[in-house]
C-alpha cells in the first residue's frame, strides 16, 4: 500500500512540474509574439534607433522561444549636427526671365597655327564647337595648303585640322625623280595645335612631295595615294646666277644690234641723198666789207 502511495505522489509531482513547464513556455511565447509585432522605437529625427543587441545571441539552439530576447537602443550622434531629412529642402535654381537665346559658334579656325583648343574656348565663352569624330576611330585626312617660303634648302608647309579628334601630326616627305623606291623622311611628332611646319635640310634645285598625317590613340590618317600631299621644288643659287648672266648677255646683244642698225640706216640715207653743188665765184663777195660805210649808207636820207 505504501508503494502505491509513493508512486501516486511521484506521478502528481511530475504532472505538476510538466504543467508548470507548459505554462512557462506558453507565457514566453506570448511575450515573444508581442515583442516581434511591436513597431521599432524611433530615435531623434524620425529615424529608427540603432540596436546594440547581436541578433540570435540569446536564442537557444532548440526551441526558438525558450529565452525572451532583450532589446536595447542607443542614440548615435555625429558631432553636434542632427541630420533630419525632413528639414532639408531642395532649392531650385532661378531661371533668367525671357526666352533662351541660341548659343553662338565658337571663334575657332581649323587652319590657324597654334589655335587654342575649342574645349577651352567653350568653357570661357559658352559657345558651340564644331562636330568631330571621337578617339575611338582614326582621324580623317588633314587639308593641305600651298607650300610657301621655298628656299634652296627649306620650305614652309601649312595644313588645316580635320573634323576629328587629333592627338598630333607628323610630316612625311621624299625626293621626286629618284629611281626605285624613294627614301621617305618623317618629322618629329607635332602637337595638335600646330598648323604649319618648316622643312629644312633639303637639296637645292630638287623636287619633293610632302604629306601631312594626323594620329590619335586609335590610329593614323591615310597617307599615300589618297592622302593630303603637295609637290614643290627648291631653288638653286647657281641656276639663278646662270639665268641672270644669260639675261644680261641678251640685253647687251640687243643693244649692240640696235646701235648697229641705226648707224647703218644713217649711212644709207647719206649715200642715197644728192650732194650739194659748190658755190659759184660770182656769187661770192670779193674783198672785205667796211662796217662804217655800211652804217653811213643806211643812215643817209634818200635824195
């Protein structure tokens, strides 16, 4: 009988412990649900306060609601400035009254030597630049101008910028009239502002062909065949002296011929004209005249 009573008391104790556990678990579930559904606390300025709790730090690996999570909040201030997004207002720029005028073209000349880049003019004058192709394609061919200032050993070459993005230029030239392939000479790379260059070290009295080539990171413009090229010939001092001597000789010969012809015509005229007859003795006065007699004769009155 005592054994039965002991078992009954043990069963009652175990049942009571189980009931207590169930009640505690149920209460914890209710608290966890209310905490999860409650809105987060707002800090100053309407922003949610930062939580210093590490997520899942107080949760057990078994039942997720076995331990009630604790939440704590702290205000984080940066300096003494309180940033409130609702107080910031965007101020729209005021537009000038009246209709908008179209922008004018920039004072940009593609053929001017040492021309300021159009991008700088656009920043200073608020104008429009001419359209050009980008750096992703090779530049187009520059436009050549006549070669000037030709001397015995040099010449001045001028060109115009193509409608492309140009990083620089280089000149390629060679002598004409050579047998086989002519030896080409390439100048040093020139800046993009250059529109003129003087060639030196040329041969006197020789013909040359010069081409201008533009380049950028994507490649170079076309050169021979369809490229912008010009031909010219240098002068020669010896040839000039020879021409001057021949001209002087021609003038001297012409002068001698003119003098000889005039002398011949004068002599022929004298030979063709009749010679004058000598005066007769009767017509010639005899003796010497008396000046006093002639004066008295003219002053005496007539009788």
